[in-house]
C-alpha cells in the first residue's frame, strides 16, 4: 500500500517539476531493502583514519578463552600494532581452568594480560552455595584473577528451582564482598540494548540487528523488562558501596547520557566502559564530548568482540573531529558518526589512567606518567 503510494508520488513529481526525476521519462521504481541501501557519501571533508591509538591503552573488555601458544604470540603482535598495552581477558573461568588461563597468558606475557574470574553457577539451590562461591573466588584471586566478570545470562537466563535469578539476588552478596575486600573490580553485563527489548517494527532503530540475528530479541513473553533489569543492577551497585562495578557497554544507557550521568553521580562505586556502543557516542558528538569531560575519571576503554581492524573506528571517534563517517556495524545503528575530538588529558584517563587505578596489579612501566 505504501509502496504504491510512494510510486504514485514519484510519478507525479517526475511529471510536474523540479526534483531528481525531472526530465526522466519514468521514475526509477527500484525496490530495495535496508540491507541493499548503502549510499556512498559524496561529502568531501578532511578524514583522519587512526589505526593506532595515540597513547597505549588498556582494553578492559575482551574475551580470549584459552588463547595460547602461537595464537597468543600473534595476538600480542596485533596488540603492539594498535598500541594496546594490556588486554583484560574476561573469560578466565574458575578453579582449574582459571589457573590454566592465567598460566598460559600471563605466564608468557605477564605485563600484557589481565585475567578476570567468572562465577560457577552449579548447585545454586544448595544452602551452602553462597559460601562456596565466595571461597572459590578467594582461590581464583590467589591463582591470579584480578577482577570478576558477570556475563549477561545473569538476570536474563539464569534460573534456580524457583525461577529467574535476579541481578541483585542476595545469594551473591558474599562474592561481591570478596571483591570489595580484595579491591578487585566487577565488570558486569546486564540486559541488552533497549531496542532489542522493543517490538520489531518500522520504528525500531535495531530492526536490522533483529532481522540478521533473530535470537537477540528480548520480548516480554520470555524476558524481564529492560527497566526491571536496569533497576536490579543499580540496586546491586548501591548494596555494595565498597565494591567497584564496571557497567559494561555504558550500562546500556549510551542513548541517554543524561540519565547515565545521574547514575554515576548517585553511585561513586560505578564505572563504565564503551564496548560495542561506539555508534552511540558517534551520533551525539557534542553531548558525548561534554559527558566524557565531566565524567573523565569514570570511563574505561572497552571493545568486546576482538577484531583488530575495528579498533580504528574507536580511536577515530575519541581522538578526531571527523565528520559523517561510517562505523563498522550497520546493524548497530543506521547512521553516520562524528568524532569527539577529546582533550589529551581526557584521552589519557580513558585509555589507561583509569584502568591502572581501578584494576590492581597492572605493570605501569608500559604507560606514560
Ligand atoms: Zn563481552
């Protein structure tokens, strides 16, 4: 119905007067999908590609489960190319696996890797679970874990005999107290981008992602509401003021930095990292720049999925004032990006100073003063 109407409108404009179809015998009525429509911008403005970060940086959000041997050597070479001083591998696991991961990665490159532990969720219903989980983490810290990572199944998919386990479930208080006691941070991923919780229709800016990855939809028949998950996460942070929490992916508030600022104001133990949300920054360069300057002590560099060639877009967004450039993943948002042109002092904090302050035990010799 809409297509017919649009065709009619084009036909009329072609006949009647100025516009792209003036002089054509017949309007072009090519049908295409969002996937096909990839206009090449004719805009000519200065471009500054940034394949290597201006300062050495700590990537606090990475996954390198069991990378070792030659694969690890290759990874370190690539890290050198892009100026990644330290990679935080969040997939350290627990127990024997954690110890092996530490050995394989830090054993060979002690200055280049940081390993975070994960929680063992087996036997959640046992009355002794909380103590056991706390003790396990103590052991993992002794074996070299420098932080704890909570994956997104926590709050969304994790269930016990009674049903869904909430993000602020008291059973895990012990674990978070252990983190506070040892001053290791908790990097926590709760929920998903708001758009994935909304109906998949023509108004949803995540429509393409939902089409390409149908399993990512978080419809209310199967999942708790986004707002409830966020509230649970914030209650958890407030409950453990002596523990430092890093909300992954800007806590999924990249689209509402005003609200995110209020949360940071309220909870001094909350930090944030921008893994997989660079497109949120690049679509609001003025607001994001002001936010980075105001909260320069609270923001960490994160990327999540490791693809060497995608880091340049992060550096370009942070370091340059470039206009109207593409990001790497169209399905994360159908729009162009603009650089934040951050001041050097802010860049240094985001690239490494904040991470060196928050994560214990990183060798500082590879970073400028
Ligand atoms: Zn991740």
